[in-house]
C-alpha cells in the first residue's frame, strides 16, 4: 500500500447509510456504479452520485511506512524530553 488511503461512508439522499462498511475509493466506485474520478469529484463538491448516493470522507488509513515514521518521530521527541528533564533512557 502506498501513501495514505481515505475511507468513505456512502449515504442515500435521506442521510441513511447505504452500505455497512467504510469503503476506499475503488470499492465506493464499484458499489455506486461509477468511476473513481466521479467519486473524488462527488466528495469534493458534496454532490450526489447517480442521483442516489452522497459520499462522505470518514477516516484516513495510514500506510505502514508512514506509521513507522510517525512512531519513530514520537520516540525521538520522547527521548529528547526525558533528557531535557534530566532523566536518562
């Protein structure tokens, strides 16, 4: 998996969730019967897809590489703060 992947919730015109799970862009396109580009445009413009569904960005999955980088950065700051406070670790 490369970079970040967004997850989307698909609701109908009344705001009721149409599909149980959160979906990535490809899955959302398949479920709604449209293209990935249309999904991206619908998310940006808060528009209806096929006059039935509204796609709402819900969550962001992080990639394995990005997770590791964030954890390593947090650990560096933790060690720096411990040294600044006079504690060794």
